């Protein structure tokens, strides 16, 4: 006898979070646990927060938010990117403590445990659900890979940068990368 199973929805994800401490995401009805990030993940997020706050928020362009915040693409696909940016009309997607639709820009900081997931699975999902630009920061190579030029649910352009990252979607956004990847003294012995 076979057992029928159903795809999970956002309400199931919210219930699962009540009994789990891990970061949970929902992809096409399936629950995913995101492992803890690598040590350099948080310093990069902190520095990104400062840059994005100055460039996006203080200039009045929009909203920049770090995880955890749900991005609800559908009832069966809910992700929590490391950082997201909403500019212009997309700022209206921020409702009831969640983002309901595709942000203007999504950022993930790669860790060994999430590298493949972020570079493949999430990249495809962000493109399919209409995120115009996706940045993947890689602490190992001290670079950022930018996927953009969305056409028919696929990114048409991908480039990797080591010195400066410039957004095609948000012209005011330009980030110098070396200071972002500077290793805190505490981690320098681990390199």
C-alpha cells in the first residue's frame, strides 16, 4: 500500500519553525534546513549591512534587510536570503513582516555547507520567481558573482568581481570588495 503525501505550504513551514531552532526554508513544497554559516559569513553580513544601509536606506532608495525574513514566492516556495534589497515600487512587497514577491536584489554569502545550494538551487529559484539581480559573495575567493539580465526566468549574464561590484538593477549601488572581505584578526590564523 502506498502512502499519499502532500506538498508542504507556508503554514506548515511556520508550524515547523515552532519546534526547530534551525533556519528552515520551503522549496516547491519540501522543507530544507540551512546549516550554520562559516565564521566569515557574519562579518561580511555586518559590513554589507553598513554599506546597504548607507546606499539604499539613508539615500531614500528603498529598504535593505538581513535574514531572517521570509520571501514568499508562492505558498510552496519560501526562502530566507542572507540579505535582500527592495527599491522603488518593490518596497511595497514588504508586508506583514514578510516579503511577498521578488525583491530587487538578493544576496547570499556562500559557506562550504551551502555553496552548491546557493549557486545552483537558489540561483534557479530566484531567476524563476523574477528576482532581477542575484549576488553570491564567496569568502574563499574574496569575490562576488553577479547574475542579472533576467529573461524568461533565466539570468542571461553572470560575472565575477574581485575589486568592485556594481549593480545593473540599482545604479547607485557600488561596493568595494577588499574591505568587505578583510579578515578579522581573530580569523587570520585560520586562513
